């Protein structure tokens, strides 16, 4: 499969030992793939897990050398076990009080 098919999708990336100063080579990380260039670079964004299995971007895109990538495939939440989101965890939202309705004057 071409990397172009994965652009603007969430992907799971496993990094090589050359990236061990930043990423654990034994772990799989979830990112948003935003671009691919012809020189061997991938533009990725950090993702954070949200409520109900959803996820959202947590940073501006940055370029990485694809030589640091050992494996890349589309993220499937049903099959992905133990993947790491690189963005900060989402904060649980506080339930909002219902809006009080004012009585209608006739």
C-alpha cells in the first residue's frame, strides 16, 4: 500500500532503534499522517485519546525521516491494543448544569 493512501488518516507507527532517544522501539504510537514528500519524510501530528474512543490532534505537524520508521499502518481502534498516544490525555469534562428557562409572560 502506498503512503499516499494514509494521508489525513490516523496511523500506527513503530520506530526503529535509531529513534530510541525519542521513542521506545518496542512500542507502537498513534499519529495523524498529514503529508508525505518525495525525499523520504513524513509529516505527523501528535494525537490524544478522547472520550468514547475518539481522538484529536494535540500538536502542530512536524516532519520526520521515514528511515526512522520500522512499520506503519492505518489505525484501527478495534484491533489496536496497547498503542500509545503521544499527546497529553484528554481532561474529563464537567457536566454542565441545565439552562434554567425563564417563565414566559403572557
